[in-house]
C-alpha cells in the first residue's frame, strides 16, 4: 500500500502535489489543535475546580459551532477561491488556539473553544475541495483516504505533544504549541495554486454577469441557503450520514484517553504511547479502505469497515493489560478511520461543482453539530450510572453507531469516479 501511494504521488504534477500536501497538513494541524484539549480534560478540570463533564462541554462547544464555520468559510471559498480563504482559515484557528492558552476561567475557555469551532469548521470543506478538484480522478479513493487521515495524524501529534509537554508545561503549554499551524500559511502562499475547477467556475460566473466581489454577505448567505435547498433531500442524506460518521469517530476517540487514565490508571506516557499507536493504525486504515473503495465502491468500503469494528469491542473496551488494550485500540481505529478514509472522495463526488466548498463542508459540520452532545452525554451517563467506568458506554456507542452507519450509507448513491472538473 505504501509503495502504491508513493507511485501515485510521484505521478502527480508539482502543482497537484503542493495542493495535496497543503490540504493534508492544514487538516492535520487543525485536528492537532482540536485534540490537544482531549488530553487536557483532567488538568483543566483541576485548575478551574470543575468536573470532567464541564470540560467536555468545551469539546461540545467546538463541535456545535463547526457548521457556522463551514457555511461562512465555504461561501467565501466558493466566491473568492479556495486558496486565499484556506490561508485566512488557518490563521483564524491558530490565533484562537493560542488565545485558549491564556483563558482565565472556564467560561472564557468555553467561548474561545466555540470560536475555535467556527474556524475549524471551515477547514475541511475548503481543503477537500481544493485537493480533490486539483487531483486526477484516477486513484482518488487512495488520496481521499490519505487526506482524511490528516485527522488521525493530528491526533497522533497531539498525543506526542501530550507525552513531551504536559508534565513540564501543563495544559497551557500544550495550547501554546498549538500556534505552530500558522506557519502553514507561508507554504500555501509560496507553493499552492488555485483549484482549476474553481477558476473555471469563476470564469463562468464572470461571463454570466455575476461579479463575485460585489455581493453583500446577507445576499450571499441567502444564495448559499438557496443552493442547499435546491439539493435538500440529497443534503439531508449527507447530514444523516455524517452524523453517523461523527458519532463513530468522536464516540471512540474523545474520552478514550480519559478512560485509559481514570479507569485503567495508565500513566501519561502509557496513554500517549497507546494513542500514538492507535493513530498509526488509523492512518493505515484510512489508506487501506480508501484504496479498497476504488474496487469495492465507496459505500461497500464504508459499510465493511464499520461492521468489522463490532467484533473488536471486547478487546477494545474490556481489556485491562496494556498489550491487549493497545491491540484493541489499534484495530478499532483502523476500522473507524478506515470508514472515514472514504469520506472526502464520497462527499465531493456527491456534490455539485458550484457549491462543492459549501455543501460537503456544511453537511460534514452539521453532522458534528448533531453529535456535539456525544462527549458530554457519555461522560454524564458514565458518572451517573456506571460509577465512572467508561467501558460499557464506549462499547455500546460502537455497536449502535457502526450498525447505523452501515445502514445509512447503503441507502445513498454511488458516484465513484465522478468528474470533479465539471462546472454547474
């Protein structure tokens, strides 16, 4: 698989490689900034004298505000281009991440994480559109898997940062490290060109007499909502599918480090090492099932990964030795992110050109909004009914969500190999 990726990557033009690298790193560093808080739940709760459920609310706030960012930045990217808006987006979430390091209270931190959610919500749709509109259709599933696993790579980097920083610099030092993604803007400015599909769409609009730079925000928002209504049944399906996907990933990731620390009493180093390994498994899963989707089709690859995760639940949620827990965690995230690896290609293939930075991104982030309560509810149920033991809640989440995802995705269309260079 690795050799196949290198071969495909070597066949790309310099412009295609630069666009893909920028979008992969943008999503990686966005996820890195998001997941830092997952490793800081305990220390934040201790400093502000609140329980873990209240800190989990900060994660919920980030997820809840992501659709706002998808709509706002998606409109900007469809109107003004993927490249400049991606740079603005990266600067935005970097500044908010840095500001989080200096939050004087839990309330301020909640507000900053909500604003961070707006910035985070814009990145995926813009990055996926720029990358997949620039890349050739051949091998799109493989690159989709690798692109989406920027998310797992970000989680992995957060785990490394936790291992190195938190015992020496605390949770505030972790958030200061989250300012690193701002450097990505220099790379994009110097090496990345605008999406060819957007340039064509821009010319079509200009010839049709619709100047893209003279549109008031209220009118533009109405235009975006009208475009979504035009594709409403299809859009609602995409939202339902992304709700299942979000529940699958956040339900298995966000509280798992807390489970390892509080229930299994693993050290910070052990938790970080396990997180690093299961994110390596996630990377492999995304690339594997992304590549398999070229042969099986997008829907079958997603359903297969989801259903295979169910037999892994006992090993993942009820083991006690570090070795068995690690094996279970690696295999679980291989399947979770295996299903996720197909998402960028599948959503973009399902979306019309004129709203490709908006429609997939808004559907993606509305899925995040609908599952925003997941972390807080998991924490509350665990504390109230299971005496703080997360095992049963984590296990039930996987079984229910994996079945739901397999069913929902099977009801949709298959647009494997759709031409993303077409306009309107």
